[in-house]
């Protein structure tokens, strides 16, 4: 509604204020995370619990207020829609956030959009996890500050390049069955929404003097009289590392462009990661306790009777792809298996390189897991829950102005995959003594010797080195060259230091030239 009193405060504005007040937890108040979230507009609007009903209604009114204030749509008559076009469907999504806030989001149903008509391009990048860790090292080495900046209703800022029509959502007042909405800006759920928002925020940052976006499209930086600042973009969650003055100036410029921001000083929940700084900021711990809590809640009862393991996976055990449908897990258990592996993969991505190889083995049988694979999954989860206090230790070697030192270790398991006989590559790369990149991955082709397997592993690791060197160059950070690579195979070392081609090596000559190109 748009009713207002003599003060000029609208009912919608009052609803937004009450929304913030009703959803703010008192200090020390226990937030109930077991609230059953409504699935439809009717369930939320007519919730049987009066307290819950009040919070959901305030959330719905706030969502309408935000969209109307930003002029996201214009009401039109359905008869004015071209005959060859159709309306995109929409729905309400309700969520109780970890901080106790009741969120109601009106989203478009992207599946009802027509490719080539309602959208063309839809790809939108997010910041690389390696970039994220390099920024943490830079913060500690250069003595910078950090902020997490959340953009409220971020997707509503994207400028639409197509003409899109949408059905009127339930709860919108002043419309009839003969009305529809012409979208003027992006809305959550549209296929191109994330892409358009990313283009918008990068344009704003470039206008504010930021550079970057070439190596990692979500890393922007600026260094001027206000100081150095790096900005990492992960959809609407932005990670700022810089001087106090530079961060404040950037936040002010974003707000001057109409963005509504929430700024957080603590780093206890960014991309499901928690970061704790110790010893006056010279050391940090990066973990994912929120994700481990979800693992505990989902699988805790299943693993509590298992013994304590010293390794995440059974040594020398390789998953064998199942060919017998009778041995496969039932539908519900298979769904839990895939969910468990997905959660472990996200742990590997940010903070737990120690379980990388075990999780890779589990992921090889996602399409047909057996009881053996299920037991291995429970073993890995039990190991993670028993070591839940472990995380990534970030303690850069001293030296603010000295060139950063990179050291890489790589290895391979020759013909380690029993299904395809492909070898497995593994590497871990340290920057100033901090692990920033790691991987355990099956090679793309079958190798004919252990030396060849080590060589393929080395070439994959060198590609990672080149990416990190380009990132550090973009961040204006000096690196000590040459980069040290540790390989434990004499044949691979020989191929890397000698120009030779024989009947045993000419089929890998391209990779030989690639690695030699970056030698001192």
C-alpha cells in the first residue's frame, strides 16, 4: 500500500522498519534454526502461529516495498503483450537466515524463459577460491583491514537488455486477472539476473577508479592517495581488503550509486567460511564450522558408533564403478550419498586439502554408489567430525617488501584408477609458506609409464603456477623467480631439463615444450 500520514512516512516504509525490529535478536538470544519455512505465499501469509505470521507478512511487504521503490516493474494489460510472447512465471521463496532474519523473496521461474527471446547470455563469474586466500595473505603481510559488504536485493540493480513480461505475483495489490508486469530491471530467478548484476557492479567500481578483472574477473583493486584496496566479488557478498580510508571511500561511492549495503567487521560467515586472526593478526585460521554443523546434523547419528580414524579414507582403496544394478544403493540412500559428497567437496575447496584425495575417490562413483562406497563416505564424514577444529593455517613468512616465494609439490599415482587405468595427479602450492592451491584429479588420458604420469602431473601444476603468477602480478605483488617445483621422479626431471625426443616420449612432446618454456 502507499497510504501515508502527514509525516510523509508510507505504510511500506513503516513495514520495513518493523521488519528490521522484529527480526533483530536481542544479545544472547537463542535463534531457533528449526523453524519450518513456508512453501507457498498462502502458507506464509496465513501462518497458524501469529508471531510467525507477523514476521512473514512483514518480510513480504518489505519485498514489495523494495521492488516498487526501485521501479522494478510496470503494470500493463495482458492484451498489450505481443501475440508471440508469453509471461514468465513467478513464485515466493521464504527463508530464515542464520542470524534469525525472516526473508521473503519474489523470484521469477527461470525455467519458463525462452532462450533467444527472454535471454541470450547468462554466465556470471564468482571470485576464485585461490584469489580469496591470496587476499587474506595480503591483508596479513601489508597490515590491511577487512570488511564484508553485503548488497541488499542485489539482483534488482541489474539493467535488463531484453523485454520480459511476468505474471502478477500473489499478494500484489491493485491488480486484476487481466494485468501483467513488464520488467524494467532484473529480478531474482531470471536466468540473466546474476550476469546483469555483475556487469552493473563492475561498471560502478570502474567509475570509482578500480582496475583489474582480467585474470580473475571478480578481483578489482585500486591504489591511490587513500591507500590500497582489493575487492572480491561473489554475487552480492563482497570481500574488502584495504586501508581504512580506502574501504570507507569505496563504500560511500557504492552507496552514492543507490546500492543499499550492510557492512560487517567480523569474518565469521563468508562463503560458509569462518576466519579467526591470532597473534595480533600475524596468524589466521580458516575453517568451515557452519558446513561441519550441517554434516553433524545430517549424518551425526549414522557415524556416532564408528571408530575414530587417523585417515579420511582407507589406505590404498580405490572405488570401482558398479555394473550390477542390484548392488546399487536405493534411491533415498543414493540421494544422501550425493549430498554428503557435495558437502565434502565444498570443504575441500576452501579449508581441508587433507581430504581431497579421499573425496575424489568418492566422487568417481556418484552415478552408482554401492554399500562399500557408502561406508567409505561415512568414514570420511566421521574423520571430518572428529577433526572439526582443524582448518587452514595461514601464517605467512615475514617480510613485507620482500618478493613472495612460491613452492610447489606435485606427485602422481600411476594407473591408480582401476576403472580406466588413468593415473591420478596431485599437487599443493605454497605462497609465503601458506597453502593456497591444491588438487587431486584423475588425468585425462592413460599414461604409459610412471615418468609420463609424473610429467603430466607436473604440467598441470605448472598451469596453476602461471595463473597464480598472473594474479599476483595483477595485485602488484612481486614474486621471487624462478618458482621452485618439487618432483620426486628422475625421469620427469630429466624430461624437464633435457631437449630430447624418443619413441617413448614423442607423444608427450607438447607438454614437454610447455613446461620447458617457463624454465629459468
